[in-house]
């Protein structure tokens, strides 16, 4: 086989290997960048929720003759339910009546201080973000609750991207209806498998040509 053809064949194999390696590196870089951006977006939304939920509520000093109700032990029970970020509406889950029935309230954690009952709320769907449970939580406005709903959707979207739900048998059933679903893209050749295969093919062709020569 003429040396020029051998060099040309080897050059083509090396080019294919280089392209495959670059593709792999670019894919890993893009994947890492996308994941970091999603995590940053999620953390920003979480911090904004915490800022709204944990606003300071005006407190008052206990005076002689003041009547108030005492919550114990503390303001809240231990634990918290993780909200369904994609669907929950915090406007429908908050509780205020227990506080509003008293003009002033306090807890055994806050001797000498009281809060106006009408200023407070409890919401099991925001409790997940209570950062300080020593004090009661502010009764949120309609606009603040709508904003929390918006931020929850962002958190839910990011978590779906970072931790996609595993496919179930129903999703993988060949007989399931796939109408209306976008067509899946063809998968690119895995560079870790494709590159050695290309080199092996080149060497095989080279051996064949040598035998013929």
C-alpha cells in the first residue's frame, strides 16, 4: 500500500479521535455549567422565600393588668412538611384564627414580651423555611403569599431538573400512548466507545491493505 494512503488513513483516524474527545469535554463542561446555574437559581429563590417568611413582627413589653395567652412548649411543634413546590397555594393553607381570638399572645420562650394576635399566622406550607422558631411569624399580605407561590414554582422547576423522577413501568411500556409527545432526539455516539472503535477500524483497514500489498 503506498505510504501516502497509509498516512492519509491514520490522519483520518486521529482526526476522528480528536473530534470525539473535544465533543466529550464540551458535553461535560456544558453539563456542569447548566447544573450550577440551576442550583444558583434554586438557592436564590429559597433565600427570597426565607426573607419573606421570617420577617420581624413588632413585640410589646408586658405591663401590669395586661391579658394575654401563652403558647407552650414554644410557638411551633418540631419538624416541618416539605411543600409540593409545583402545586401548593400557601394562601389556602395558612392559619390565623388561633391567634386572632386573643388580643395579645406569647410563648414560654419569650418571658416579658407579647405580640398582637392579629399580626401573626402559622402556615404548615411555609414552616419548612422557618429559620428562627423562637419568635412568632408575621401574618403575610396577599401580595407576599402570591410571591411565595411564584418562588415555589421556581424551586419546583429547578428540583425537577436537578433530580428528575425515575421512569416508571408505565412510562416505558411499549404499548403506552405517545401521541402528542415530542419526538426524541437521536443519541450521539458515546465518545468513550466511538473513539476506540474508529481507531480499531482504521487499524483493521490498514492491515487489510498491507496484506493485499
